[in-house]
C-alpha cells in the first residue's frame, strides 16, 4: 500500500511540475553592451513594462565585449525556461556571423526570435566647413579626390562602417575608412575637421545644434527627429536603404507558450504612444510583429550584411 501510495504521489508530481506557472522567479534580460548606450536604454525601457505585465522583476544584465558576442553567447547557453532573455541587434545576429569565423554561439540555431523591436535609421553627416553642402557634392568630391575623402566609423565592421560601404557601392564614391573605438571619438574628430564624413545614429543632437551638417538619413523614410533632412535615396543615391535594428530573443527550445506571451506583451509596449514618442525623439522607430516575421527578417538581413562585409573587406581582429 505504501509503495502504491508513493507511486501515486510520484505520478501526480509530474503534471504538477509541468504546469508550474511562468515566470516563477526574476527574469534576466541580457544586454550584450555597456550601460548607457541605445541598447541599454531600450532594455531599461521595456524591462519595467515586462515586469509589470508578468509580475516578476526584470533585471538588466549588462555583459559587454566582442561586439556583443560575449553576452549573446551567455544567453545562448542559458536554461530555456523563459527566465533568460536577450536584447540582440544587427551586430549579434547579422554582422558577427559574417565578420567572425569562430563565434561561441549560433545565431539562428541557439535562439528563438520573439519580436523585432526597432528600426534605426542612421545619419550621414559632414563638417559644416568641409567640401560638401549636400550628398551630390560629397559624391563628386569623393570621385574627384579619393585620397582626400575620409569617413569615420565606430569601428571596423560596425553598422556605421557597413552603411558607408553601401553608400560607396551605390554611388561609385571613393574614400578612406578611418575606424575609431566607438562613435564618440569619431564624431569629435569629425567636428574638429580631422575626417570628412560619417554615418552614425548618435549624431542627431549635433546636427540639430549645427555642429555637423546632416546630408541624409539611411532609412526608407525621413526621421521624425530631423524631418527636413531627406533620405539618402531622395538626396541622390536611388535604391539606398540601411537601418540598424534591435530585437528580443530567448534560448532555443524555450516553450512556445512563453514565446507567444512575451511577443504579445511586447507588441503592447511598442504600440504605446508615449513609448513611441520617446523613441522617435531618439531617431528610433518601434516595429513589433510576430516571431515568424522576425525570423524571416533576420535571414534576409544576414544575407544582405554578409555581402556588405565582403564588399568592405572587413575582418575581425
């Protein structure tokens, strides 16, 4: 009788465990970059919203290094129980696979995409005292003076670098790439006149103040932050389009019900007018959509970015 009773207890324990509520403890949101940047800002915006909706704290875990690869690998190898999330981006899931031969994670196999959160147009800027007042003049200068046009970026193989490589490919403009360790020192040198041009997402404030001249935005539409600045396609490079992006991922094999719940809650966040207005002021558009649509988008982006990396000749150190 005792054996039967214990066996019965064991049988009842299995479905009880399987039906344990989620989330049952604090959720870790891995941000694979330092505190203070756009990815961190986005994480700290959606974290409290998710916490309120799910009834558990959402703790930001900044794990920077290797262009986002260190934190991304950490999330990839976490337990797929819905208590570890990754705030990934164009670098973690498109650029790094094309740029680095040996990643410690597999972007498509090790993760399940949950939702595309953003589309981020970058800004083509020059020094106001430089040789170009618009895109046509910059293109002409680059073709006539390929040894004089220099373009800065936040580093080799970064979205800023690849966006400029696409501009060169679309226009025939030439120039020399000058990589920096981040956007801030690159923009400082552009303001000082040490380089000719740059494409970057953080240059909006300086363009507004007149410290830099904005020639175009890289996305398919004009930016709400700078509505008078044309798209690069409008300004003289037909067919040009480049946007950075962010999205939420969970480790592969996370239960589908958890993925669906996260997707539903985050679609509510990106539809919030107050959240959209706050992000628009930073030149960040919120997107939303289904996990399947995000997965298809990543596959298309991976092919596009791989070709830009090939054109640029960039290689990881």
